[in-house]
């Protein structure tokens, strides 16, 4: 790979005041991130490790079928070399700062020692029913300095006949029993495994106001410092509107609603309009801080492992394009990795993750020059005969997103030349 010529770094504490007066501006209140949101944005790159009973089921994964077709025998879950250290070493080599595990997904199978739900590792022959993948995953994260998160699916459960949060005529339990089970499971996870960086509820989580379980109060009691994603009452982050690993520009961290709702578009019809444009771009005047997540599986459109699909691994150029159009546009990038039936990230996937991490580190290893400042303009002095092909701009988002427009200019040979103009900076803008 050809190395970049170099990059410039500018950190702005408070710049580019809007057109109103300074006195008016000083009285304005800007939405600001919570400590969990700030840490999540500063992490920039994370991983979702997707592992499930689906991986061992015959035939290819088809989401519409897996949501309704139960897998009766959990003893087909039989990884022969499962090694969470290998997973997290791969995460580390990629340069990610946090990793999230699908502790439960659409089949209803649980990857921990649940005392509530028998459809879990405790009932399998694998590991004599003693292994706890959630525990092993978190221990590996701690070992390698990666912040752990958990993904929980409550919206779909094909084994129990739950569809879109609701029990159906296939269900063997009542809605009240299902809700009670979910609450106990969430408490098991939230109180038994230490602190989490993020808790991700797949498709959101119905609450009591919609006839669902009360998961938010459990999270706020036992995991009050984690990033919560998400239900009708609270969303600390938002989906970026696609699974392409990219967001549109501009992409503001502020949003007009306090939550996006289950299924991303049900809380307000405007959220789903125009190809989810509101999720992709946010709202500069929004009163709620809700930064965007850009997510994509490492294998194109394939969240769960399938044999012989190495050709679907995104090329390095595509991954770098995702990075520029997510991290470089004020969004956190989350890439999906999927262990195979051995319980290992496949070799080809590991290699691509390492290549991606090496490329990002190489490009942004050392700036040609850097500066910081406050006010309406910031000047960066360059060494003689400098060459660069990237400019990285950051805003001090602890004070909110205050920049509404910016211009980058260079002064050379006695004149100013415009290099770039834009609107949103936020945590990071790469041009």
C-alpha cells in the first residue's frame, strides 16, 4: 500500500460562531455528551462479534426464516476450538477500542450460564454445560485492554415463538412470562459480569408502556455508566441509517427526538422518511445528543459465518473508505466479525483486520504539523517543503457542536487558496 504523504491536525476548542451576536451566543445552551457518549465517540472504532446457534444450523442464514423457525436441538452448538483470546487479539490488531458480543440473538439461544432460561449454554453437551462464553469474552477483553459490551436480542425469539416483541400462537408462554424472563436475564447480565462499555438491544427494546419488559430501569440500576442503545425512552446513540459502514455528510451528533424507537422508525414517522436521511445526518438544531453509529459486517452483507464465503470479505480499499466516511464524518464505526464452527475468527478475516489496522496506523501515525486554538480562526504553521494529503479537524465536543461552517485555506506565494469548506466537524472531520 502506498503511504500517505502526511496529515495535518487541528483541534478547535470553540470556533466559528454563528451569525448572532457574541452576547446572544454566550447565553445559548448546546446539547453536550454524557461521559459514556464522549468515551464512545472518542473510541471511534469498535467490533460486533456475531456468534449464535445459527452458525451451526444447516443451510444458509436467512433472517426472515430464522426469526420464525425454531432450532429444536441446541446440542448442535459444538465449537471445537473456541478461543475468545483469538477473537480479541484480532480486535486489538484492527485498532478497535471496544468489542460487543451477541450474547443472544434471534434463535433465543443464550451464550451464558443462565439460571433463568434453559435454552442456554447450561443445557448443552458442549463443555459439559459449564462453559460461559460471555464470561470468557469479557475476561479476554480485560486481558487485551479492550472495553467489553453486550448485545441482547429481545425482539425476536424463534424458539419461544416471539415475533416483533410479542408472543404468538406458536408461543408456549404468555407475554407476562416472557417479559418476566427477559427482565431476569437482563439482570443476570447487568449484575454478574462487571461494567460494560455498551449495552445494545437489537431493534430496540419494548418497555412496559408497550406491553414489554422493563429493561431500562435494570440497566440504569446496574450499568448506569454504560452507553445504552436503545428503547422508546432513551437512546445514547443512533443507527446511522444503513449497514454500509458509512454516514452522509454532514452528520451531526444532535437529534430532534430523545429516542429513535424500536425498529428505528416507529417512534416518529419522520425518522424513516427519505431513506432514513434524519438518522444519517442528524439535526444541527436538535436538543438531544445522540451520535451516529456506522455499522457493517467485515463480510459483505454477512453478519454470521457461512462456509466458503471468503470472497465476501471487504477489500482493504473498501474498509478505508468506510473509515473516512464514518470516523472522518463524526460517526463511530462498528465492524462485524463472525467466528466459524471451530469457534475462531477465520484466518482470511484475521489477515484483513490486521491489514486494515496497519493501514490506518500508517496513514495517521504522525502529523506533519498540529495546533489547537479557540475563536473564529486558527493558524497552523507548516515546516518548509511540507507535503500532506489529509487534514484532520476536531472540535471540543465536551462543549457541544458549536461549529456551523468552516473554511480551510493555505497561504503560499503571497496569496490565500481555499482547500476545503464544510459544516459539521464534531468529534472528527477528515478531509
